[in-house]
C-alpha cells in the first residue's frame, strides 16, 4: 500500500472505495488472493471473496461499529478464501474510503464452525484486530514522535485492557518516558537501569505474571518489592526496533495477576513493529525539519527560523546585529575549516550571553543576530557589551597574531506604536548601527532607535 507501514501489518489490509472497489492492498492480502489475478487493485472485494455485494456490505456495516473499548467485527466464510472463515474490521479514512482488515479466523479455537453469515463476534482476537487497525490509522496520522508515543501507549493499554501503559524511547544517551504513565517510576530503585531498558537489552518480549518473576530479569535491587509497593502484579513489555536498530520499548502494567494467551506476544510484536517503522519515519522528518531551520555549522537557528521567531517577539524587543572583525583573515590564511571552527566557538560564547527567553541565530557568513525580549535601551546595551567582551577574549585555537572581535549594532523601536514590526525594519537598522561600529574601528557596540 502507499503507506509502507501497512506492509508490515500482520493481517490483510485493503483500501476500499464506497462502491466496493479495491483501491490499494498490502502484500499479505495480495499474496493470499494471488490466484484471483496478477493484481487485485481495481477488482470488487465481493468478487475476490466470492460473495454477494449485499453480503459484503452488511459485513462492513457491522464491522464499522463499536467503540474503542468494545470494537465491532464481522465474520465471513467466503468461497474465494478456500472456505476459511474471515474476521473483518473496518474504519473510515480521511479520504472517504474504508480501510478493511482481514484475518484468518480459523486459527482461533473459539470460532464457531457453523457461523456462515456476517454477525458481530466477541472474539478476543477480533477485538484486537479492530484495535490494531485503529492504531495503524492513528500511527499514520501522528505528526511527531511525542504524539506517536502517546498513541502507541493508548493502543497497547486498550488492546490488553491494562491498567497502565508506557512507551520509552532512546534519546541520545538517555532512555526516557515518551508516552503513557509509568506506575513503577516513584518506587524505582536508584541506580537501576531505567524501566524497559532490560527488555531492549535482551531484544525480546518479556511476560511477567508475578512480581517474583521480575527478579530473574533485574536481580539484586528488590524489584519484586518495587512491584508490590507500586501496585503492579503483571507486566508485558516488548522492544521497539526497526531494521535491528533499538528505538525503545512499549509496556503494559496490570494491577492484578494476568496470564497471557498465545496471541499476546504476536499482537504486541505487531504493534511494536509498526510503531518502529513510524518512529523511524517521524524522526527522519524531524531531523529534516531541523536541518532546514538550523545552521549546520553552529547549530544555531538560521535566518529563516530567526525571522519566524521574531514574528512572535514583543514590541519592546531589541535586535542585536553582530559582525566579526578579523574573520576574513582567518578564513583566507588558515582555511575554511578553521573559519568554520571559529564560527562554532563564537556560537558557544553567544549561547552563554543571552537569556533563555532571547533568541540568537546565525544570519549568514560571519554575521549573527539576536532578539532581546522585553528590554530597554540600557539593558539591551548591557547585553551587547557582554557579547562584545565574550568575543574579544582570546581564542586559543588561533595563532597570536589573529585577533577576532565583534562590531555590534543594536536597534529598538522608539515609536511607541505597540505593534510588532516587520523583522526587516529593525534588522536593517541594527545592521546600519553595526556598520557604524565597524567604521569606528570595531570591537564596540552602537545603538540606534527606530523613530
């Protein structure tokens, strides 16, 4: 299907038009009905199943009902599937089509062999199917890793009727709670590996039905007592991976003893597998977004992001425009690599000058610009002086004869208009003040009002 995550779904999945035509299908469904023809896209689903259109319509109507906690499904015994009973679950897509999930119900020992017409079924497997289908759609609609983590935790909790569920993700060198609620967090022993880290290390699903069993996986820290004090009796936790890369874990916690059927592992594995694909995609998208907004040398916001940030600044904000004195000589004599390193060092020093409420960015070349929020003339000039002094300190990486300083222009709106000005007006004024400072010999700050 168009969404690559759909190909990893552990069930057949088709996108169906309102007229019953197959618009798209995942690999599993296509392989299942490969005898129907080289491609099933464009065919009627009723024909593929070998049933009447009215029978399929009734099944889809029933399979689209229910709620998050009691999902609806329907059962069919289509001739086109080798007389195997099928569980159907359906959900409406944003484009108006239906996503239909199909599972071979003959594997479920609770299935009634005499059931040969569509009707609602309370099968645990069918309930999980509906939840997995719903989760797949919600996964695809997640815009950030944080949103995705909350969706995954919610889906896991509902699928296993757990009391709590969590998603932990690898974040650099850290392993952090990204979604859900962790009932063990308050009592977790100091110095022990974070919750879920052991599962990720082992690379396999853990099913803990009794607190004593947890001692096997995390011995020597009194973990069974932590379970008891936290009101947790059983845990189901699975690693989240993508192409053998460990991304995190998803866990369900139960206040009472819980035993797990033979579908528990495959189901949570399916959730984790789909989630891993989505997390990888979202992280790549987030990296791409950051790369378009951040300067690749200094890591500071670039000009584009700075202008967006300034659009939200208060009318009493000042603009500081900084240009390095002596940078061209460093670039020309010591090379661009040293020039880039110097820009990094300058960025580090500027980060230490400004408040967390201010914004500093690389504007281009050896120019930096900053927004000083809610300030006055005196305060803005004090910040500018701190920036000038920080840059004027010796750079140990440079030969002694290379002295780098900064010419700084500061601009503030003095019109009293009380409105947010277009960014370029104050930037141009600050730039003009910077050239005034440079013309006076550099290594100084000059202030100008917008009147």
